[in-house]
C-alpha cells in the first residue's frame, strides 16, 4: 500500500446479516490501490470529519467495507443511504488505536506485563486496548486493564487465547 491518501465517493450501507452494522463500501478498484484486503490498519475520514482508525473487511466481488458506529453516524450527521466522500490513508501507529494511559501506567510498573502484551497477536492487543478504552471512568479502565493483564500473565506463554485473556483460565 502506498503512503498516499486515497479519495473516493461511496454511500452508507447496512449489513443486516451482521446485526445491522452500518458501513462504508470500498470499491474493488480502491481495494486494489490499497494493496488488497490484507489486514492493514487505516485512517478513514468521512466528509472531511476528523479521521478514525479502522480496518477493512471483505464484502465480496473484490470490494471491501469499513464499519461505522451509530455514534459516528450521529457525529457526522449521516444516515443509511447517504452519499459520502471518503479519504483513506495508512495508519502507521504502533497498535492501530490510542493506548489508554491506565494501560501505559501498568506497563511502566510491570515490565513482565508489557513483555507478555507485546508477544501476543496485534488483534489481541487491539482487543485489550479497545476493551480498556471502552469506558469513560478512569477507575473502571484501571479495573479492566488489571483484570485483562492479570489473565494474560496467568495464561501459558504461547497459548494466550481471547477466552483466557477476557474470561480467565
């Protein structure tokens, strides 16, 4: 994938088979310009609103899609069927999303936790970051971070499954 921004026009769609998820369709020619559907992370801007971090999934016939939350639809004042202008560019951040300071602090105090975190797959890393970031209350973020990191450390190295991390052994 090039490091350039790629612009295109699209519409907001809805995937009923995925619990009504709203999405931006990425045409096949744009998917090709991006280098295919190869688990890359992207920054997406819709109608010149601030960009957000995302990934692209296969839609079929060479097309891809990027999910758009209802919160973003409301923020951007767009709805199902609306024509939109999309700008995509590579996300060169380390994890594909911002790491909450509570998790950063745990890593600063517990090098073993950071080592274990760095040795799991990027998808599992993002799941942990996303879950910890999912609440506004700092105490709750600390609670979530400690639970997941303790579960991660309790998992046998090399066998860190999502179930072990999120539920425990």
